[in-house]
């Protein structure tokens, strides 16, 4: 189970990492092709569309849990029938949600652009047409999101990740190509809508191969009650995620304008993309927990949870050091001096906020997989409400930097409360064990490396060569600490045996 989970985790990570690198690499070209103001409008359109997904009651989460549990006992015919009922109930729900949200976006586009947000008069017509086109993308995105979850529920992240990698890489490259050919914002969104439609077709064909017995079944009352009951609470978690991802941009768009929104979006997107990558390592725990709970293997789950937390916290803390210590230089060489001056604080503070939020990822997944979404749901709602208030106050008083500080304060308050609430209750591990086995080995050592990196950055920042040497030194120190004090002995032995086996295969006979 360990190796299977590890393979799925790295497949899930690669499915996000490669598209994220391509997307981040193309941001300067997209900003240059659209211009600062148009890029702000682009950020606003994607934020409005993303936030409209709040109508999603998150049947995806319930579907993943139930499909994973049924699939764990798939040798029974009645469990295969329940998979069919679950899949087609989910498809029906997301078709209705996509239609409802798409119509709302299409007919409300002019209102959002002219009455809610600060858009220059010369950009109003194009922004309206683009948002109306994005309404179709919303419908397709709802279907795509659900279809993507089915291979994941079956613990076939290799398939889901290959599809995600393909489209996640092609779309940013096609976006740049469209801009280089002289087209604008409308055509950029059109490319994304077409890609989403093709993505849905590819995913459906993959699902038919994974579930050859898949056939339409009208979901029975038990399936409907189970999915809707689970989703009613997990919807709150989704609402918090959407608020975290989009509400700050909507507030900045309303109070500051689209140029300030462009500066914030670039910095916060980098922090969220980079720190969010390791969530993909954790994501496999939701269906895995559901399967282990269905078989009653709770001690195995506890051991896996503590070990995974140890490694994920170390990886996230290491990435945090690299992003925060070199935030100005990253933005300077990536986007230019104006973005570096405007976004340095945002990048550093948002990276720290994202790290603190990441501490809830594994506990939330295990909590939900054990069948207790009400805990994560209620805390997610509190996170959304507190976060929105603090971000609004921050933007009103201190602009885009205030938004970042609002996120950080909300993250500290709600993360600490959530961790104390679920451990020993819905998560089968004590908080003291988590702190001792997962947090302390990483936080102490990574904190020392952060101090060294910050001091070196102030003393030796004289150009690109110094930056490269400092980054390499920081990475070497992090790797040394991880190898010596974070990786457990059994895993070191296993890793070394794999290396020796690989080297022996390379030797000439």
C-alpha cells in the first residue's frame, strides 16, 4: 500500500507541477501580450468565473469517497452497481450546476463589468464579451472537474495526471501563440473553452476503459442521501477554497482597480502555485483513507498519516524558505522591477500564509475520508468569513499588501484551531504525536536555514551569479538537513537499495 500510495502521490504531483511550471514561465509573455490593464481584466474574468463555482455543492468530494469505498470491495456485484449509481448521479448534478452557472454568467456579464468592478470605459465591451464566452467555459469546467475525479477515486492518478499534464501544458503555450499572432483577450478565453471541451471527451474515454461495466443507473435513495449529506458539509470546504483563491482578487478589483490587481495576481499566483504543488502529494490520501476505513485498517492509516505529514511539512517549509528569502529577485528577473517593487511583500506574506494553510491539508483529507466532513466544513466556513473580513480591511487600509497580511492572520487563527479540534477525534492520531514526529524535525532545521539564507541575501546580493550561488547553497543545506534528520531510517535504507539496484543495472555485463 505504501508504494502504491507513493506512486499515486508522485503521479498527482507531476500532473500539477509540469503545467504549473509552464504556466508560470508564460506569465511574462501573457502580461506583455495583453498589457497590464488587460491582464487585470483577464484576472478579473477568471476570478468571477472561479467564484461562480460557489454554487458547486461539492458532490465531487462525496463521489470520490463513495466510489473509493465501493471499489475497495469491487468483487461484489452490488458494489459495482453502486459505482454506476454514484457516477451518473454526479454527472447529472454537475450538468445542472454548469447550466445554471453558465446562464448566470452570460446574462450578468455586463452588470459585473460596469456596476461591480472598476474597468476602464475602453475595456468594457471586450470584458463583457469575454465574460459571456467564459460562461460556456464554466459549464465545461464543471463537467471536467467531476470527470477528473473519477480516475482519482479509483486510485488511478497516473491516468488523471497524464490528461491534466497534457492540457495544462498545451493551454498556456497556445495562449502565448494566440497573443503572438496578434489576437487578444477574447481569443485567449476561446482557446481555453475549446481545450476544456476536448479535455472532457478524453477523460470520458479514459473512464470507459477503467469501468468497462459502467452503465446508466438511476441512483437509489441511499446513494442520493449519502452523497448529498456528505457534500452538504464538504461544500463549505470548497467555499473556503474558492474564497481564498478568488475573493481577494474581487475585493482588490473593486477597491484598487485592475492595475493593482495585476500586481497582486502575479505575486499571489506564484506563491499559491508553488506552495500548492505539495498538496497534490497529499491529495491521494482522500480516496486512500476511504478505502482503508472501509476495510477497518485504522492503524495502517495512522502510521501513513504521520509519516506523510513529516515529509510534506518539510517539503513545504523548504519551498517557503526559497520563495520568501528570494522574493524580490524572483519577481525582478521573472517579471521586471515594477512587479518586484509592488509584489515583493505580497509574495513573501502569501507564501507564509499558504504554508500555514497547507498544515490543514492532510488532516482535512483524512477527516473527510473517515466520513466526518462536518468538522472540516464548519472550520472552512469560519476560515472564509474571517478571511474575507480581514482581507477587506487590509485592502481598504493598506492596498494589496494589506490583502496578503489579512490572509496570513486568518491562516494562523483558523489553522491552529482546526488542528487542535480534529486530532484524536476524527483523525486517528494525537496532536502531540503530529507535533513531535512531523513538525519539530522540519521547523527547527528549516528555520536555521532561513536565517542563513536571509543573511546571505543581504550581504552578498550583487547580481545573478550571487543569487544562483545563494540559492544552490540554501538548497544544499535544506537537502542535508532533510537527509540527516527528516527522512526516516527505513526509508533511507529502501531508497539506497533502489539506487544500488539502478546502478547495478547500468553496469556493463
